[in-house]
């Protein structure tokens, strides 16, 4: 799993824009989150694999059309070659969050037409380009109607995200963002689900059925056994038994050589890094418990009084094991990288090679942030 997801060993070469895109293709998706107490999640996920790289490369790949934005595991950046599968999700309404998009757009036709008219005439627009007539907001999802229209038009595929401006989405017409697309090329629902299941298994290296269902959130767990049975019969994936597991696991044929290398002890984990809470290695908390014995809950969604490990604890990966978690904050103006708390897992002590590796990792992360003074460690 570590080898398949790019977390087995340090990057052997200096990162380039090409390696940024290759890393996203390897993972299949790159989850987006706006919390920036350290780096925003997509940038940190790439740093964990690539080391020192230029974050604007990621923004450039979206603007140039090498990536697109869609619901997948959550809102993610995805390689453009996988657009057909997610266009099918648009057409299936498999993306809705709260409101039914088509129903809402029909009920708010005048608002929807106003938003579309402005984008047709003015080009790509942000939500902030539309006046908010509300005096108060009641929370994250209490959006103004213009924002809700933009989101539903995005969810149904009428609009796409052309680029991000200081991380704000810029919405534009699909035909301008992806002018070569023809809906005649959209796969069927069955084709999309089959191919995405195969991609999920390849991205994880090895997977139980429920993990496949959780990777792209386009499947129900009930349908996974029959879908996986079909994929095995067609030779798309291989079923294997894992000692200690009560259910079968699945491996993509491309990863069989990794499976053999792991079984013969030829894969040697050598990477020490910090993981985003939304890293694909750990975003499925149940999978993290089974694979690493690591019970992880992010604190930022928990009231302060109930947090055990701080606001934004980053799991520590050390030579193939999750050995602890670290709550950090990057003070960019002061150029300080603050360690607010550090907790080791049972059986691991902050000494010797582990302490030295972690010290070097923290300094590398701080330098990449432009906050080179590490305090609290």
C-alpha cells in the first residue's frame, strides 16, 4: 500500500511539475480542503510524497486543464483523462449534497439564468463577484442563493472550475473549460463504476471491499461483492487472502510485482514524513486502523474542550508505521513553524533515530513553508 500510494521511500529526484501530475495520477485523486493552519491539504499531500516543490505548479495544472475539479472522495482535483467517469456522476446526480441540484435549479430558474448570463458575458466568476444581499450567515452551508446556484450548476456539470484565485473557485462554462468534450463519449453508469473500482484498487495497492466503496464514494457497500466478483472474473483485479483478515482482498494486476516484493521482504519503507488528515493513506479511518493500528480523528471538527490531540494533528509516518501525531501551526508572517503538541503511539519513544528523522522532517517541512524557525520541538 505504501509503495502504491507513493509513501514507501523518499523521492529520488528533485520534484518537477511533471512529478506533481504523476503523483496525482498515482493516487487517482487529490482531496481539497481549505484549512490552512499548516499548508492546505492538497499541497501538503504532495509535499509528503515529493518533498520540496513549488505549490503554484498545482494551480497551473488546474488552469492549463491537466486537472479538473469534481466530487470524488470529497471535492478533489482529478487528472483530466478521468473526466468521462465523473461526467457520468454529474448526469446521475450522484454528487448531491443536501438539495437536489436539478430540482433546486428548476425552482430558482430566474436566479440560475442571471448567474449563467453573467458568466456567459463576463467569463469566469467567483462567488464573491456576486453581491450577497444577506445580512447574516448561519454557518458553512448557509450560502447566498448565487453561491448555491453556482454550486448546483457545478454539481450538474453545466459549470466547471476554470482556476483558483487565491484559492477561491472561478466558475466558467463547461464548454469553455473543456471545449473538446462531447457527451456522446460519456460511459454508462456500469462502465464508470467498474473502471473507478479498478482505479481505486490500483491506487490503494491492496484493498478490502469496503475500502473500494469509500475511495470515490460512487458505490454502495451492498453492491461491492457482486461488482468485485465480476472484476475478478474479467481479470481486471486479482483476489488474494491476507493472513489475519476474515475477508478477501483485491490487487490490481499492475501491482502484483509489488505484492511479490512485499511478501519477500524486498520493499523497505524508508520515508519519514507528516501526513495531511486528508491524505488518501488515512482518509478512510477504518482502513488506517486495520492496516496500521492507528485510531485517528481530526480535532478541527470537534469542540475545543473535547479535543485529545489539538486542532490539526498531522499523523507521523516513520519507516512504514504511523508512530504518532503532531499539532502544528505555520506563522507565516513571523516565519515560525510552531509545534503545539506531539503525541507518540504506544511502543514508540521520541529518541534515537526516530527523533532525529522527525527533527529533519520538521525542518524540511518548515523550510518548504517559508517558516524556517521551528519552535516547541
